[in-house]
C-alpha cells in the first residue's frame, strides 16, 4: 500500500489492533527539530492510536500497516492529498504536476526550489526517480508460482501497492533543472493523478544500498534495462539498493542514525518508547506547506478501546479514535468537556479464505462461506451503534456508492445472505476439515466475529483452530501460510480503481489469499486503462462476481467510526478515510 499524501493503495487494519510499535529515545529527530522559542509557550497534544509503530517505510510490504501510514502522513509531504469530502487537493507549495499531452499520456512532476528533507538536503529528481523505480516494478524479472512464490528471477522492491499504473511508463526523463521528471505512459491510465507519490530519501537509500552518492543511484536507475522474466539477470547493485529499501526502515525504536527517519512533512519524530509512545515536533525545515499550529504531538499506543476512553476521561490524552462499539460510544457520551464525531468509515471487515491447503478445494471454500453468520455478526458489532446497518454485499463497492446496487444484483452475494448449514454439509460430503482462523485477538469486534463464525462453522463439521494473535504480531503474519482463513479489514483511500489489482491481482504483495484468476486479471488490466466511470463500474461488477463465484470469502460489514477530542483541541473534522483524525493536522489548534 502506498501512504504519502494520496495513497493509491489500500492499507490493512485490524480496526482495533494492527501490529504496530514505537520506542523512546532522547535522540533528535531527522537533523531538525521544531517547537517554540524560549519566550513562547509550547503547545502540545496527546493522541491515542491503536497498535504500535513498526516501520518508517509504510510503502513496503512489511511496513504496510495503518499506524505506519499515519506517521508517514505526518512526516511526508507530496503533490496532493485527499480531504474529508474525498476531493484531491494539490500541494502547489511543494511542487506541481502537469499533463503535457493526452495521447500519449505524458505527465511532468516538478519539485519547487527550496523544498528539502529535514536534514537540509534538497528534494529533487533523484527522490522522484527512486519513487518511480519502486512504484513501477520496472526492474522486476521474477516468475512466480500459484502461491506467488518467486521461482526464478528477482522481485526487487517489495512495494505494497499496485505497480500496474506506473508499470505502463518507461524510464522517466529528468528535467534540466534536476528537480523534475516527465513520465510517458504507453496507454491511458485511469488513476494517473494518484499514481505517484514521493518515496524515501534517495541520498539515504543510495548510501544504505552501498552506492557512493544519489547521483550513482540515478545513473543505476536510468541505465539498467527493464526486467524481463524470460531472460532474468543478476543485478547485485540494484538488489542491494532494493534490499535496503525493503527492510532497513523497519524498527520499533528510534534509529541511532537520524537519516533513517528524515521528514519532508510538517512534523519530525523526536523520540520513541517501544510499544508505548512516539513524540513528534514541528519540522523547522518545513516551509513549503501550511505551518502546523501545534508544536508537539505525543502518540500513545492504546489498543484497548476502554483504556482509550479512560485515558481521555483522565486527561492523559486529548484525542481518541477507538474501535466504535456501543459500549465505547456510550462511555464517551458520559464524559464532559469533549466533542464526539461519528460516521461511516471507508474500512470494511471481511473474512478471506486461502486458495491453498484445506481451502484449495472450491467446494470447501463455499461450504465455509455458507456457515458465516453475517447478520449475527452485524447485530453483535456495528448494528449496536447504527441500527440501520446492513451486511456489506460487495468486495469492491462501498454501500451507498455508485455501482453498489448494480453489483449486488448479479455478483452472487445473495447465496450467502443467510447461514445454510445443510448446504455446507452437502458440499463437504462427509469431510471434516480443520481450519485455522487468523485474526487480531485484541480487537473487540473481531473477537466477536471470530467467535460467531467458529461456532457456526463447527455445526457443519469444520474443526476450527483459534489462530488469534495480539496486535504486535497480527499483521506480520498476514500471508505467511500459517493459517487457512483470516478476518481483518481493508482501509480504502476512497478514490481511484488501482486498489482493485492491489488486493486481487495475481502477483500483488497485498494479495494474501493466493487468489489468481486469469479472467479477473484481464478485467483488472482493462480497468486501470479505463477512464470512463460507467465502464469502470461494469468491469468492477464482473470482477466482484468472479470473487463470489470462486469462493474468495465474504465481506462482512462497513465499519462505523467514532472520534472524540477534548474541547481544547480545535480544527478537527471527521474523515472516513485512511488517516482519520490526522488528515488536517496542520489546522489543529488549542483553545486559549
């Protein structure tokens, strides 16, 4: 998944528990710290977050977790972001992008003069070229098997998002000023405006990958031939750079080397306490965007929703966004001096079945789907908050959006409206498969969901193994082959269509179930080249139908969201998307 300002991709969320961490250190942040001058009173806010921080690279396969993306949002600026109305907002103080031609599609990205990393190094075309190399998959020459395991060649950058969009481009042309690149697409691309965001600092990745300079990295990117799975070749220098990008930024403590957590955004990390908290301060080098009004933000990792509410009540934190349950909302409503905001999220809970092991058999997958008590799950979770909630009946469309009703009419979800134990037994034909279910056991709604599914499935003859894990281990286990089914949530950016191949494409890093359907793959290839919204909808309905027809698993419900903040914190507005309360952090202020 990609996070930066406009995330093209989707991110994982256990809703109340993702594997995230943070750690404390007295070391300075990224070569530049902010805060108030001695004659000013410093302003600070404390925010509770679910889970713990694990990586300064939220774009990587190992770093693609909700909390990591939120920290990236606070510490990385870019060409645009998404507001609370799901509009694309351009950051023209940072840089500009312009369509030079439509046929072929040619887009120029330019970083403004004076834009720097928090160590003072200018952000330039080298940083953009590294981002392109990561997000395009241009150099990959790997061939994978049905389980998405590499059998020959190399997959260089373990990018969590989809490479299908920028994969349509050739090596970009660097502008004479050294601050711009121009990309030319071989075909029209639907999500071109959200296809590209700046990545890690090129000068840091170059050094970490064993190169002499950023210039050497640019030379490597511009000179290396495109990857060819039919003729894979060893590229040790490129592999070293990619290996560094893939994992070097993963950490639960503040790195001793400040270059490993540089900022290009309004805040920079100052300190971390492992599994407990992170403190960020204003980035003094950030003068190419709105200056934040809050000098210091402390993020406390509080997985338990009740503990978040209690921390807010006690004044230990100023802002919370716990998993929305009836008990949580009721408890918040009893606290004086806070503002509560509620709404539907772009997060949906689902149960996915692996296309391997016990579920390699389509009949077994469908038998399991017939046992999932979606209405019971709904009543035990979000319906207690919103009585009008209904089960989500599409993998691709959010209820209430264009295309949802059209998809539900034909996608086959009607077969799984109600539990059908008799049908499940018929499909099992006497078999009693053992099924290990992976889920976050620190998420109240997820625990309830697991319990209800396990009880129902056992009535049909399934032998259920509890594969629940705590928040600091849950997301790391996604896709590792140690379970048969998983219950979790995807958080959608709310714009674009490239999230579809990210989740369901055959070779996608975010495709954890091993689903690979050639017909669906062709439809996804068409989807990303389609700019007409009506045609996009038609293609997505067909893909949605294939997911139900092949027994992918079941969508369960659209999540309800709740945030609460002390009345002293001003400027916060509800946002249903990836970054929740953080989306307009620069507008926060404290009441006098």
